[in-house]
C-alpha cells in the first residue's frame, strides 16, 4: 500500500503529472507540425503557401488539377491530382488532414465574366470537411496582388463605371 506521504506516493504522483504534461505537449506539437491540405497549390499564391508550409515543418498534401506540374520536391510533400469542384476528389484529399488552406485563383481572361469558382469550390469543401470532421479552414487569395493588381483595377473601373457611375449620372441629369 502506498501512503500519501511516502516517497513512492510522491514518485507516482510526479510520474502521473509528467505523463499528463507529455500528452499535452504531444498534442501541441501535432498542431505545430500539422498535416496541411493546400487546394490550388500548383502556382501563384498556392505554390508559395506550399513552400511556406514545408519550411515551417508541416506535412503538405497539395491538391491541384495540374499537381504533376508542381515544381517542388520535398519528402514532406504529397502531390494529389484533383479538382476543387469535385466532392469525391476533395473528400479523398481530406483523409488524415488537420487543416485546409484554400488558395484558388482564376486567370486574367476569366475576370471579364462572372466568377463562381470561389463560392462553388468553398461550398464543396465545407461539405466535405463536415463529412470528414476537419474543422480548420484558411482561405487565401492573391487577387489584387502582383500581376492581378492591374487586372483588378481595370475590371473594377469598368464595373464601377457601368454599374454605379452611369446610372447615377443619368438620374442626376434627369432630375435637373
């Protein structure tokens, strides 16, 4: 029998406390060294996100339609070919993942029409995450940075003129 004041009792208590701390530390380390799914990882901000995650020590699964064209090679990088709009592709890529970073982008020419990629892909992703029990999501876009800054200024200017300035000018001139 171990008494409350005996050396054996104190050693058992200390061992128990260390075991609890080690378990807590282990779970914190697992979060620090997460398994990350990056969607839209083949170029632009997605590729830079892959680089950053690998440099931070994370295991990275890179999902892209053109995953084979990802120029990086790293032992912690898994390239997965798939489409962000196909639920089966997304659900398969979510297996064993702690966090998702969505970094989708569109080409310059796609900016001149309605863009549904972001909302449609996010709808697919959130449903797949719920099905797989993944609870952490980060959405990143490079729209408005780099080369897209010029494109966004052009598109925003056109949309502003067509949607706001012309109707406002028309109303003002009719009221005079």
